[in-house]
C-alpha cells in the first residue's frame, strides 16, 4: 500500500507539472511566432503563378473602350479568343488602386511605342464601376483595349489577388510571365521578349 504524500511532496509535484506545461506551451508559442513572423516577410509578389507555362484562360468581359479600337466592330464582348496568334499583355487594374495610377502612364507609353508591332495590350478593370473606370482611363489617356470584369470571373480565373497584376501571353496562348504589382516601361520591355 502506497503511503500518502506529504504536503511538501504534493506542492513539489504540482510545481513540476506547472513547469512542464508552461515549458511546452512556451515552446509551441515560440514556434507559432516564428512561423507567422516568417510569413509576414514573404513578398507575395515574388510567389510564382501556378498559371505560368500554361494556356491563358479564356475570358469574356464587357467593353470599356469602343470595340472598334480592337478592330472587332461587331463584337458584343471583349474576348481573349479574338486575339489568338498575337502576343498579349493583359493587365488587371482598378480606378481606386494607387499602384495602378503609378503604372498607367507607363502602359500607355509602351503601347504607343509597340502598337504597330502586332502586340495586343488589354486592360481589364476589376472590382470597379463603369463610371470610375472610364474616368480613370480618360484621365490617363488610355488608348489600348479596355474591358471591365463585372462579375469577377476573369479575375478569379487568373488568380488575381490584388491589383495591378500583369500577364504576358505568347502567340501560342501560353502565359510566360506574371508580374504582381506595378510595372514600368523597362519591365514591360524585358518581359515582352518572352512572348514575341
């Protein structure tokens, strides 16, 4: 028969138990902080897209710019399929996006320089209103093809998690590069080489 523990033994066992539990909880708290802290410093714009080297997703969105601008006068919707066989730079943007404002002039400058080279540039406004998107396009003098993704399907299909995001699609319809965040003419020129 076991002899009953003395009050000093009970106190010592409880202290030991509390120390073990506290150390275990502290260890798991430290591991959690390290894992979460590491995630805070990951640059999500550098995470490669699962769509790279895969066929670009077909989309149908509403026109924001006149269809005549794209040479498809009778088209009721802006469709990626209408530009098959041509290199495409596809940009998702929004009028409320500060970074989109920063890159707007670069896109227009690049378009004017390369529009006679067979390049197609398409800008699709997402999470936006027609009026705000048109006002933005007018303010920045956008003359390339513009659409608006009213139901959000195109943005979802391309895995857009924030604007701006730009996809470079080659003549075969394969996505060769994705840039998350604003671009400038130097970056556009660098990635254009991948789709020509």
